[in-house]
């Protein structure tokens, strides 16, 4: 048993002591590392927007409690929807960053083992891209909602409140008929 452990360690050192092989792994990992940096930059923007939205919601709710809100509470439904989109975007991009870290880890592990894990690495890369696309789509939806005029946002908010009220009424009617 000890001899096989020593053989394994010796084999591992032989496979990884080749400077060219380590250099190849480092070169292969550069693209995912740059992608990780880009994901971090995008997440910084998304997080700042999420913080702004949450702060705006809190300010409107505090003003409403003090009776100083005016028409600002009409923005709450659209702000809530923006919060959901922004939070989803941050979550998907965080998952994407985690997946790209797995890709980088798999690239380095592949230098140390004989088992071929190219398919696993490719699946992790595809997963990364899928998560990133989902996060960016949610970010796009959030920014699309944010770019409307104040009048348009209030109109959309009223539509959201009307639909919620209709759903509640339908649920009440279906519960009463049971």
C-alpha cells in the first residue's frame, strides 16, 4: 500500500513537473480568468442598481408612513419588479462566477490526472455561459423597466396593482364557491 502511494506521488510529480504542461494549463485558464474578472465587473454594476432600488423602496415606504409620500407609492410595484429582476441577475451571475471557478479548477486538475475530463470541463463551461446569459437577460429586463418615464412607470405600476387585485378577487370568488 505504501509502495503504491509512493508510486502515485512520483507519477504525479513527473506529470506536473513538465514546465510546458503547466504553461499550457496556465494559458488555457487565462480565458476563464478574464471572464471571471468581467463577471465581477458586471456584478458590481448589478449590485449597485439593486442597492439603489432597495434604498428607494425603503425611502418611499418611510415617507408613506409619515404621510409625506405624495404620488411616490405608485412607483412601488415597478420598483418591486425591478428588485426581483436585479436580484435574479445578481444570483445568476454569482452562480456563473462559481461555475467558471469550477472550470478553472477542472483545467488544473486535468494536468494532474490521467483520466480525461474534457467533457466535464466543457459542460461546466456551457453551464457558465447559460447562467451568464440568464443573468444578463434579467439585467436587461431591469434596465428596460428603469428607462421608462415617470408617467410610464406609474401607468405600469397601476396595471400591476390592477392585475394583483383581479387575481385576489378571482381567488376569493373561487374560494367562496367551494
